[in-house]
C-alpha cells in the first residue's frame, strides 16, 4: 500500500472513530437533559471501557500494524483483550480487519456489544468469544484463517 493510500485510510478511520465518540457524547448529553443520570453514567462507562480497550490494543500492536488498531477504533461495539505474540502475515491481518468490520455491523444493528479475547501469532488469530451474541461456527466458515473458540 502506498504512503498516500495508507494516509487516506488512516484519516478515514480517524474520521469514523471521532464520529463514533461524538455520537456517544451526544447520547450522554441527551440522557442528562432527560434527567436520566443512571443511563448517562452507564453510557459513560461503556464509552470509557471501549476507549480503554483501544488503548490496550494500541500498546499491544507492534509498529507497522496500525491498520488493526484503526479498524478497532471504528468498532465501538467490539472490545478486545489483545495479546500479540508476533505479527501475522498481511492476508491474516486483512481477514481479521474484515471480520471486525462485519461483526461491528451486525452488533450495531442488533444493539449489542461483545468482548473478545484475541491472541495474534505469526500463524494466525485465535478469537475466544462468548456464546451470545457470537456464533463461532458461522464465523469460522466465513474467515478460515481465524480460529474461533467459545469462551
């Protein structure tokens, strides 16, 4: 990928991330205005949990794999506990990013969130996911380079 193309991809990911955070802040503001402090605090907690997850992922991912962090930054319904042993090949990393984007779309429509335990090695990605709302068998068929297990 050229430097210009990578820069454009990063800028688009940042724009989407900023948009997601601003949406959450607008929801919190509306909840406060509606005198729903309990729900506003819950929304703040969800936003903080997601941002903390991104910070941990950023620390875990080595230089050169920023696309993985930017993809996570565009997935507010997905939190990850990430461990990176070594970076996978480009094909596996690309499949991981595609999986995250598809999962985010489904979770957003369903109004659900998920926390995944993820281990990345030179040989692939291992995703340990909860049973609900996650169907590991379906994902395994769609993304054969990622190994899915149920937590």
